[in-house]
C-alpha cells in the first residue's frame, strides 16, 4: 500500500513536520499530509499508557473520519508515566488505514525532573511546567519537554518522527504482519 493522503489528528507544527517527514521517507515525497483539529477524548494531560494510547486512538479515528480522501490517519498523543522510580514523558502513535489495518507504537521514555511529579499528580500539564522552568531562566523553551530537557540535542520533531516510523512498520512490511487487524 502506497498512501496518497495521510490525515493527522492535530494541527501542531511539530507533529505535522514529524508526520510529513516520516511518511515521505516511508512512501515517497508525493504523499500529502493534512492536519485536522480534532479532540483526543482524554484529559489535557494524559496520565499512564491507557489514557495516552486512548488519546492517540481517538485522534486517529477522528482524523480518518474528517478527511474522507485519506488512505491513512495518524494520531499522536503525549502523556506522562508515573512509575515507582520517577516520572517519564512518552508519546503514543496510532496509524489507521481506511481498509481497517491498524498499528500502534510508543516512543521512548524521557525522564522528568523529580520536581515535576507532585505537580503532575496535582493535574498540572507538563507543557506548563516546562514553560515555567524556561521562564524562570532555566533555559529557553526548545520544543517541548524533549527539546528543553536535552538542551535541543533531541528535538520534539525528531522524537515524534521516530515514533511514527515505528508505527508504520506493519505498513512497510505487510508480509510479516499478516491480515488487517483493528
């Protein structure tokens, strides 16, 4: 399958750039990516894999419905995992095909500073915490948590791009993944 149009369940510049780069690397430069503003169906700051994956699924399903010409739809949702040894930022990607095939991949876990944990547990979104650190002179906002915490060594776009490429694996090697599955 070589998609002609891909719908992204977001209008975020970083997400659009990441998805465009990934699908064009995977399927060719002629693939058109359309971003649409859709609800995730989860809280502003998803906590745990369950909420984060549900947000990515919701975005992908809504994008597929919103763009009837799309062959594929992509949903990306960032969330926070609070584990016994600390908190982590992670993104889930869901890719849905019009023919019913689906794939899911989770990005890497970025360790968050210990100061973030009680604030996250109290419901404060990670992007506001990062903005606060940046405003307090602890650095400039360099593309979300990833860019800020790595001092720009890893960009948000690149991190998202890798997650999308991982989720595209079943579409790149369909002979290994078997028939359509939702």
